[in-house]
C-alpha cells in the first residue's frame, strides 16, 4: 500500500534521448509536486499541480514537461536529455499546505 | 528569491552527544516543516510548526520556531546511530503552495 509510487526507480540513458517518469499517489491529496535533488543533496521544486492545474512552474528548461491526467497522477517527460539532468527526481503530494509525502525517487543517469 | 540556509552543512558526532541544526530564511515564513532523509532514501516528514516562538518535542527531538518566524532549529539529545541522515527544514511563504527547502544538514553518528 505505497502512498506515493514512482517508476522507474533507476533510469540510465544516453544524451539526446527522451524519457518519462511516472508518479501515482493513493492518498487522495489534491496537490502533487516534482523535485530535483542534485549531487549536493539540494532539493529544488520544479513543478506543482493542484487538481490537474499547473500552479508552480519554476525556472526549468522547457525540455521538461509535466502532465497530470488526473489528480492522482503526475508524470514528467524530459526531451533531449543532457548530462546536467542527472539527479534524483522525487514526486510528492500533499493536501493544501500540510506535510508532503515523497515517493522513493527516480535516479536518472545520463551518459 | 526566497532562500533558506541551514548550518552546519555537515556534523559528525559520537553516539550519545547532542546535535543541533539551525535554519534561517531570508523572508518571513507562514510555517516551518522538518524532514529527515536517510542515506539512499526519500525525505520523510517529521513535524510542522506554525506559531511564532512555538516549541515542539518528539522524544529526543526538540523543534523551535523563532519569534520573527524567520528561523528554526532542531535539537537532538543523546544521538543514536538511527539518527543518521540529512535533516531539511522547509517553509511556506504566505498562502503560496511552494515549499522552499533549506540546504540541509547531514548528520553522521559513530559509536
């Protein structure tokens, strides 16, 4: 009964490829997020959706495109992958401004 | 933009010693949340503070929210090896849903 799940857990790909990461939450929360955690462990918000509507869109290259088909799912598609995209990507969800529940993370390695 | 800094970046203690991490925001926060991330894991919510000057305890952990709502601290009494991980503070500004994470403090505990 995982609260927030992500697939895949690991993703190794070459520069220039396109890849997607999927996220699902079964907590009934209305807000979902994507974070990027770099090698120095800094956690940066990338996007946030509230009831399928984009509400936070940080300064992220437009190669990154989130999609929320319904409020339980938030996917992240990345075009033309670059070396600097290598990081751990976390999905999270919350109800309003309450605590955020994080998924297990997707470790992306671009070679 | 809003910045949340934590000090120290890293601390190594012997089991049984106390540990404190400090969190400072460049702007006034409406709340402060604390998360713990074990090595290889994902951030896990610990607690939320909302009121100016608020103090909360969870067993050996004591959390404080500053009077000006711009700083916070987490104090662990008599550390144990299970306390190992990176501790993040994170705060909301006003009613905005964006949660800004601090830079994190990595705690290492040895016997």
